[in-house]
């Protein structure tokens, strides 16, 4: 994936299935959610860049997308915990994670060359899921500590120099906007 800096675009987020009366498998649901996670993560990165928080390489951009994707996968897990039995929830999260890992792998192949990018994505995801599990999650969505963790993780990628305001921007601006869009995705694809 190549993301142009300073680009503004409208992001179409599918909110429902084209054929509404068909039964969907958990894997189909996971694929749709993973696609939306990738789109929203990319849009969040562009918003950061448009606010002047610059990335310097495509690999760095992919690292930011990975952080946001891990955050959103955790949100799905918190949401699915209330909606699904344990087995269905595990299948959903695993399938979403694998779909996002595949997207990251194909993007990283172009930038970093041949390597096991899927495994690296899953390893980072597991670290982040453990971190976020300790943070509060309220009825409105992720708590302050979880949003701060996301901001700090993104700042670590982008560097503290000139980017010390990233956590504040994530907490105050991006996380709330991200959750508005992602809540629509969850409400339409997870509640079946």
C-alpha cells in the first residue's frame, strides 16, 4: 500500500451486506471487518499526516497502520465478548487477525522484501492485545488509558521529536472519530 501524504479523501465504509437476508459465516464477517480495519487505519494515518505529524518512510507508515489495526482488533474482541460465545469469538478474532496479517504481508513484501511479515504482525498484535487488556473499556468505548497507550505506541514509531503531541491528538481527536466510524462497522457486522 502506498499512501500519499497530505491527501484528503472520502472513505466509504460499508455498513451492511449487499444481500441482507443471507446467512454469513464467521469467516465472512471477519473478512469484512478486517477490510474495514485496514481502511480506517489508513485513514487515521492520513489524518495524522495532514495534521503535520510526518512519517518518513513507507515502512514507518505501515508500522502506524499496524498499531491502529491492533487497537481496533482489540475493540472487536471487547465487543465480541458481549455478543458471541467463546468459540465463535475466538474464531472471529483469529480470522480478523489473519486477514489483517495477510494485508500487512502483501504490503510489506513491496517495501521490505521477502520475510515472514504475517508472523511479525501477529507477534506485535499479541503484545498489544495483552497491553490493552489491562486498560478500561467503557460503554462508550475505549477508556482514557487505552487511547493514551495507542497514542504512545504511535509516537514511539514516529519519534518523539516534533511528535510529542501525538498522544494528545490521538486521545482528543482521532480515537473519538475512529470509534464513531468503527462502531457502525461493529453494529452492522457483529450483531447477527
